[in-house]
C-alpha cells in the first residue's frame, strides 16, 4: 500500500448485520478505506498477525475475547495502531468518563454510519499527522475504570512481571517482586513500553489499595520523576525537542517538511517560558494527550500531559454544566511543583476540534517556589502565538 493509497481499517463486532452494514457503507469510500471485519477479539488478533492495519474499531463486549483483551493484545503486538472503542453496553456515565480522560475515541451504539465514518476519517488523518497513537497503559487502565471491569492485568516491562487486580473498575491490589498493594501499583504504572495481558475470572483479593486510579497515576509519575532526578545528579541543560512525524530515512514529503517547520517554530515560542524563574518543563499537546512539541525538564512531560488533559477536560465539562462558560486553564499546586494546563480552541464546539481551527493544550511545569503570577501571564501570551503553528 502506498502512502496515498487506501488505509486499512479493522472493525471488530459480534453482530454480523452491523459488520455487513459497515462494509457496505464504506464501499463508496473504497479509494480511502479498505475495511476488514472480525466477529471477536480472537479473530481480530489473527487478522492483525497477517495484515497491516492502520486503525482498529472495536466493540467492548464480545465472546471468546472482548475488546479489553484485544486492546491488551495490541499493546504487545502492535502498540502504535490507534483504536476507536464502541459499545452498546455502555451507559452515559461510561461515555462521559471515557471522554473526560481525553485519551480514546468513544462511540455509543447504536450509531449511524455517517458518525462512524467521520470518526474513522478523523482518526486516520490524525494518525497520518502523528497526532494519534495506540492505547497506552494509563489509557487502558482508565478504560477499565470507566467500564467498571473486574479483571487481572499481567504487565511485563524490561524483564519485570507485575499484576494489577481490578474489581468493578477499582484497583484493589497489585504485585511485583516482593512488593504488594499500593507500592507495587505505583511501580507498575510508571513502567515504560509495557506488554499487557488481561486475564479472565473472578478477582478474589482483599483490598490493599486505598488510592483512586487517578491518584495512583499521579503519584506513580511523581515517584518516577524522583528516581530520574536521583539518576541525573549532573543535570545537563535540556533543549527543545520536536516530534516530527515522517523523519525516518528515505526523505520526507512536503507535508512532513511543513509539519517539522511548524514544530520548530513552536519550539522557539516555547523558549519564552524557559525564562520564568523555577521553569521545569513545557509542552504542547493535542486534546487527546499526544505530544506535539516538548521542552524537556525534570518531568516526564508526556505522562503529565495525559493526566493534565484529564484534569482540564473535567474542569471544562464542569464549568459548562454550571453555566459559567468554558474553562480555559487549570492550575495544580502540588507539594513539589506547579502544573499549569491551558486550552486554546478556536472552534465553536467547546470540547472538540474542528478543521482549520487550532485546538491545543499547553502544559507548563514549574518548581514549587516559582513566580506564579508571571507564569499565568506568559502562558496566556505564548499559547496565542502557538495557534498559527497548529491549525489543521
């Protein structure tokens, strides 16, 4: 398949009529999309093993292997393939909680074909631009929480094997080596590039974890940062790093060159934030938490971005429901740092991106004794300047 040829989309659902409807619907778009179908997660894994797939659209509740099992398998075999989740068994609360995480496309069934097609084409466009990646461990954990799933997760990273136990979507216990409970969970959530397996059956475990999942993710990230600082006593200066899709050997097309130029221009604008006293890092993200440009500091900005987006999206939804308008900025004051996350959305929809309109989140991390007043002013100024670099 050439770069300009049709993309391959795998649709996974146990309803044969639904699969035939989707296949017929996309037939008119065969120049853009080649559709493969599977009746369950197990069949989907077989297709993924023999075919190159650009996007997976999956139901959650299916026989043999459900959507969670499929996503866990993909974390091991094809972690960069993006996923759209759809289910007829969800509740409005499930949809709201998944959208609040800002980390996965979610469609509530029954759905009409135009809605599915728009989501598929948007996801393929974002993936081609480097703005969408496959399901990460924090994403999958948040989906388990949102769906109130009971399961055991086996997680492997760099030779270590750990287990997370969930009851009705809540983490109740964890094990890795000699650690158990919260210490084990905090270690696991910070693992890099983990391979994930979801095991079935009942979870017969007394509760050993009192933290919520969000607290575990935030505290695990803090501990990971602490370990990094101890390993980097010398602490050399960190420069701006751009995520430039299409930079592999073999040359870049015009679109990739333009994207790289935009990212470099954005990097220069981020340098304005580095002059703030107590600066520890800054980055620009998509609303789904994928990094566009980072100016690295002591913090793992990619993980911070996912969690900060979660907090901002919750605040925006709450402010809209209260009738006070769309919230634009959140300030998290922690024991060792200040985290600012600000939204710029030029579109008319308060929570969604629109073609030709910039929709980005700017995250700034400062040390606990930083100049907060100056930071707020500088963030507001810099994000307005960044808009021209990220209109899609």
